[in-house]
C-alpha cells in the first residue's frame, strides 16, 4: 500500500481508503454486519488507514461498525459527515446555511457521531452537502468551524454535491476548509477542470468518491442485472441506463485491450493517477472486495497512453436525477 498526505492536515493516509456507505444497511442492500466488520479489519490488515463514513449512513450504523472494528485505536484516520438538517441531497440553490447547518445542530450531530464511534474526537468532520453561496457568510461559517477549538474534530472538510466540483471554490478561498470530497471517476472527470489545480496550489486534501460510478465501472452492471427491491441502484440505473453503461464499458475495455474483469482495477488506478488525489474511497463490503481493491495500490498509476485513452470516455451526465 502506498500513502499520501491529506493536504495541509499533515495526516498520512492510504491512497486506497474505505468508503463505508455500503455497509450501512440502508439503500445498499445485502451487507451483513459480521462480514462488514471483518472487511473493515481486513482492509486495515492490507494497509488501509483512511475510513470514510457519515452519520446519515444507516442513521449512524456505519459509524458503529467502524467502532466495533477498531475501538479506540489511534492508527486509523476516521472521517465522518454532518447531514443536512433538511435531509435534502444535494443542497437546493435557494437553501440557507441556517436552514441546512444551524450551529447547535452541527454540534449535536458531531456529538452523536462521537458517541457512535466511541471516541472523544474525530480526525475529519465534513459538511455532507454544500452550497458555495454560504461561503459569503464567513462569520457564520467560522462559527460552525469552532468545532476544531472544542476538540471534537481535528480538521474540517466539505463533501461536494453530485457532479458539482466547482461548488466549493469560494469556501476553499476562505482558508477555513482543509479537505474536499468529490465524485471523480473515468466517466466524471470534471474535477480536473478547475478543482484539482486549485487544491494542489493551496494544499487542500482531496478525497475521491464513487470511483466505480456506483458499480458501472466494475463491468458488472449489464442490461439484465437485477438489484434488490429497495436498493438505490434501481433508481440510479433506471430506464435504459444499464444498457448505456454496458455499451460504454465494453468499448472502454476494447480500447484498452483488457478484459471486462480488469476494469475495477483500472478505475481505481485512474483515480490515483492524478497527483491531486490524496485517497480514493471505494466501497468494500466483503473481504474479497478488500483483497482486490487494496492490491491496486501496488500496481501504481496508469501509463500516459492509458490515461489518454480514458480521457476520451469522459461522460457528462447525472444519473442521480430521475431517468
């Protein structure tokens, strides 16, 4: 496993991290707690030191599983998120900071996260949605960021809305934000346009999420794929979207000269090939997922020729909207 600095936090994190939404027991169907705990522990045994969760993931269940896996151990870096009070993802353009993240609510959520984790402090707390219009209210933003001085969290970040990588630049310009979490994968390459360069220049840590595009870049989402009834992927891949992604990943594999089952490793290597990325956080619900994903770090970044091919597969669309 290779390690990178998480921006100016100075924290050294594994370039392959652990995204813990899939083990929450909600929206992603099929996770079993005992297997999830073992997967968390095995990830750490394979060198993973960065674990990303959220209070909204199973109403704290994901955080509780991380507590079961690691207890009070200090050799893992844990990041979580404060959910929007209005429970609206992504943030509405007309929403206000006081509506979404009122001060006492932020502290109450953070305290609940700490109880779930069984800890007195967390390495990184992130706002789970963002609207850059709020950055103009710097005094209010600073007020909420006093969570550092209370000792509840060491660093503060933003989890940027779906496919909106520049909806953070004003907040970053305040100098108050240590990290950003953003969708970045072979299909959504938009963070390369502006965000990554800004983060490199200003030493902001970058957490890349959704590296597999919710599964399509694993090559396992095909026209005849059936998801469990309550699984959110029925929405994400609604309409003819399964057909669309299947056609594209077949073309991608052919262009690279690889088999479909090699795509997951390529998808992760694409993310760690950009120097702005501190860590990428695939979901790993089983030990077999852990073994496959953590091995990617040893392979290193993709070649310039491979990246040139993959840049041609950029696909600007939003499957988080109804089909």
